[in-house]
C-alpha cells in the first residue's frame, strides 16, 4: 500500500520512475460501466462521488486527475449523438467540479477539461486562476477541441460540416488543423492573461490606501485570426504563475496540433497502440518542441491507456466481454485497452516508458473497480520496482511534475 512519507528526488519521483494520472469521467471509460454492481449509478452527479474519486487518487500518490468534459452528453460516436438511452448522459461542469473537491484534497493535481472551440479564453484564464488559488497551486488545464455540428448548435455562433464517420475524432483534416490552430491561440491568450498581473502587483497597503500597483498590471493586446483580447485579467497571477496546460492530441499522428504541442502545452497526451508507436509519437512531440526553441525539460508527454485490472488476466478479459455484451458492441475508446493484472500492467508501463513517455494517464474501465485496483494494486507494484514515488514532494502541481515556475513575460525586473 502506498505511504504518505518518503524523500523522493526532484519532481517527486525517484530516478528512472514515471508520472501517473487518471482520467475521471462518469462511471468509467466503458459505456456500460454504470451498470456494474459496485458502480454507484445514483451518485454520479453528487459532490460526494467526485470527492471520493479524488481522495482515492490521492491515496495512490498520483500526480493529477483530469475531469473530462464537453458540450455534448458523453457521446459514444465522435460524429454526433446516437440516440441511445442505455449510456450515462448527464455530466457536471469540469471546472466547477474541480473547484468543489479542491479544498477536500491536499496534494493531487486537478485538471479540468476545457473545449477551446466554444469557450472564451478570458473566462478560462479567470476560472483556472481561481482554481489555482482554491487548491493552493494544484490547478491545471486540459485543452481539447470540438468540430461536431450538433455541439456547435448549442452556441449558435458557428457551424461545422458533418465529419467523416471513419475519422477517429470525427473531423476532416482541414477542419482539424483549423480547430487546433485556434486552440493554440486560445492557450496563448490564457497564458498572457495569467501574466497580465505581475507577482507583486498587489500592495495591500492599508495606511496609504493602495491595494494594487497599477504599473504592474499590463494590457496583453493580443490580436490574431481568432481572438482580439486587450486585458488585463481581473484575477491576480495564479500561485503557480502558469498552471500546467495539457493538450489532448488526436488519437493518431497528425500535424494539426503541432503548434500547441510545440510550445503552448506543458503536457501532451498521446494515444499509442503499442510501445513502438509510443516512442514515435513522443519523438514527434519532442522534435516539435525542439524546433520551436523549447528546452527538453519544459514539456511532459503522457500516454493514454484504458485499463481493466483483476487478480488474473482471464478474469479481466471476461469482465471486458461482459461489459461489451451489456453495451451491445465492443468498446472503441481511441486508446490502447489493457486487461490483466496490476503486475502485468506495471511491466507494460515500464516497457513503454523506456520508449519515451515520461508518464501515463490511465482511464479506468469501471471507476468503482479499476481506480482502487490502480491505487492499491498497481502503485504498490510500481513502488516495489522503484518506478513510482513513495510520498508526495513539493507544494504545487508544477513541483510534482518537475516543471519550474515560469517568469512573468511582462515584468521589468
């Protein structure tokens, strides 16, 4: 069982170890997860449910959790709603959920998902800065895009053509490139707004009546194809300076998100099918960052896997077959699906880690079953192999990830 003590090396990890995170969505990654006997189907929209998931992740000393979100109701198809009523459809707002559970946790990072396509960067910058204050420096941001026509109709400001049904994300290549280019601008605006207050802009001098030094608030003056934002923000610079930004990249190799991966994102999430592709995608992200002039240690590549863990591989495989039968179709998660024991998963992660990724974001097939299997089965196995921390080190999410606190681009000293 993981402990809460120890003296990990820089970044909170022993040498040769890797980072570990989990994705939280509904009852789990499998569409039939809510029908499992241990799944609390009636609790999915309660604060108690999400607080318990985050507490379990923190028990396992995980780096962070991501809260999945989007303008559509848990779609099983990337091209649009399927009309089925046997799936979890309702969802809570990711940022608000993260803010609710933040005071109930102490160490684990919290990354809500934001769809840049339909969200104003000014609102996002303020919300994530607030989350960073509420959590004491443990906030992050996971950026993704949406080109679905049905989701665009929720907002009424733009329209999209129906994408190809055989595309993993339901997008044509031209639209995919356009949306990720917009997302890169979105992140750039958010980052500039975070920097629009210098760290010591707040004076709070009661005697003189000066709360803020106006010379240390800055107009960002961003003018681009997609946004025109003057600034400054109305929220002081976050405790981390710049909360880590993650990009949920397409499930296959693509040039579309290169600019975002090359400089706008601290965390790049890839979805390889095997160790070889994990290495190739990691190399591609690192090459893009190097070409953009970024130092090698300023970004982190995480590989996504869907996991079903049991005491034996046959038991895990049988559970997947049973869930597939309930869903009346095999799962199509857009990521490698692992079904086996914690020891077997530990061996696979070590193999993939040697190919390049510095961490993994695991998507539990059934949260009620597979999240505890990760924290109480996989984590101790990794610790025995010297591949994971035995205690938290550092106060912020950047500390956990070994990312330095960035200087303010507008500060004069």
